C-alpha cells in the first residue's frame, strides 16, 4: 500500500485548539487557525514579532503576573528542553479595534519543546485552552452556576496538582544542577603552573539550566619546554555528562603524557571512548605547544578550531587537522594532525562551542565575532583577555550552553 503524503503544514493549521510556534527568543514563527481566530489577530500581526509586543500585559489588571509567569515557563522550556504545564492564569487581551480597551481572559497553557538534530530547542509549542466562559458561567442560572463551580473546582484542582508537580521537578532539577556543578568544579581545578608561561582558564555554566557539565579543559606539563592543552565537549547535560567528562578528561590527560603527538593522544581517547556510555559524539581538540621549536601541533575531533592571535593583530584558525567526533566512525581510523609555527607574544585560544555558536546562525559568524574580539583586546594579558572575551561573546541574558575557555600567551 502506498504511503500517503502528509502535508504537515496543513495539519498544523487545522489542529483543533489554540497552538502557536515560537523561537527560543519568544518570537512567533507560526500559529494555527484557531489561535488566530480566538486571539483576534492576523498571521501578519504575529509572525516575526516578540510575543509580549503582540500581547502586552494589562497594566490595570489586579495582581497581574501573567506575562512574568508565561515568559518564565517558556524560557524554562528553551533552557531545559522539557515540557512545562502552567497553572490556570488570567491574561487579558487588548482589543485591536479599541486601543486601551482590555478584555478579560483566563487560560490554561502548556509549553513544549521541539528539538533539532543536535538536541537543542529550535521551537516552543505554545498550546493554550481558553477557560474564560467557564469562569464567567458562574454568573448564569442556578443550574449553570452550579455546574460551572464544579467544573471550575476540577480545573483548579488539576492546575494546582500540575503546579505542584512542576515545582517538585524544578527543585529536583535545581538540586541535580547544584550537585553536577560541584562535581564539575572538583574535576576542573585551577591548572598547575606551566613554567614561566602565562595561562588563564574559565568555565561558565549555562545560565539557569541543566545544560551544564559537559565541557572541560586540561593542561599537561611535558618534558622540555612543552605543554599539552585540550578542551572538549560531551553531548548531554547534568550528572551523566559530568561523569563522562571526568572519565574522558582523565584518559586524555594520561594519553598526552605518553603519546608522540596530539593525534596519537586522540587515537587512544577514541578507542577508550567506545567503551564509555554517553561518550559518543564528544568533540575535543588537543594541542601540543613546543617553545624550543616555537611550534604548535594540533588535532581536532569535530571541535571548533583553536584561534591563534599573532603579534601583528591577525588571527588564524587552526583548522587543518579536523576529523569527526569521537565514536562517529564505525571503525577506528588514525586521526590527522597539523603543525604551524608561532612567534613570541602570540596568543593561543581554545574554547568550546558555547562561546561562539548561536541558534539560527552559521558558525562562521561566531568565529568572526571571536576574531574581532581578539583583535580588539589582544594586548591584554590572558586573565584580562579571558574576561573580555566572555563579556563580548556570551549573550546578555546568559549563555544557554556551558562554556570552557583556555588562553595561553606564547
């Protein structure tokens, strides 16, 4: 039997009930026909606009908190990738034909994530059930009023139960985040001195989310005037990612001490990662720095390229030895490595994708921002430069992914 072709756009617009799609920045991407009809707005009035610009909060509503609660729910969904069911709330709508005239409404909302191939939230499904008529029915006949009170009590009870469940989940998530961050801090201590060379490290957890503890850094002293530096990023979040991160960091740190170069160290790590649950698709870049020969030798397993800021203010990205992430190939294949020279006073920057990547944006835009910031702040020492890069590149509301950063003055 031939499989029917389904027009999912038509299905979405025909869905019963009010459903809208928003970006993680809370901008309308689409809305179904019932949403437009019951909200009294056209598609042109919604698409591409911030939700609370379209539906501002009634400044005259008593104890108005609908906007704050709705925004908090949506941002939780964007940050955690988990569904959030809200308690019933009052949120009045301004009559588009009569500016300044507000119509009282009561809603029962649910917000749910739509995940992209990388597991990140790309859309928020905002489904709302209007219960205004149910609340207003209390003023009808005795029979209507009695039935309305029963239904309202049932709705209120359900909303309270959902609210309590959400509160318990949020507290459990907060506790897990606290434990994961403590574990992360224990496994990422301040680096030991790297001889007379200046280095700075930073770790910034994702703001207000469990999307933490998959990023790491490592610095290893090697014989002679050499060190090995690495940053990596484990797919996943929370305690599981922190545990995987700890295993991979320790394994790579040990491998770097006996390997002939970064590619060989990543080969050993890749073989080890095949036997660690949750290590699949981990990205990592390893760099050996040799001050005697003034040479950088590097190898990357699917990780954003290190940046080399030259004393003349130009920036080079070390992208000539990039291979797939750990466990991406069915069979083990030796990894490539490349070398480049450096001059005294250059600066090497290794980082994880939380520093440069943004949703709905090509990675080249993030790399360009990084290069621009390096050029502007390059003369600063590693510590000051680290703080300047984080201030420049992390989004103002807070980063949605954790970020690791290592800066070494060569």
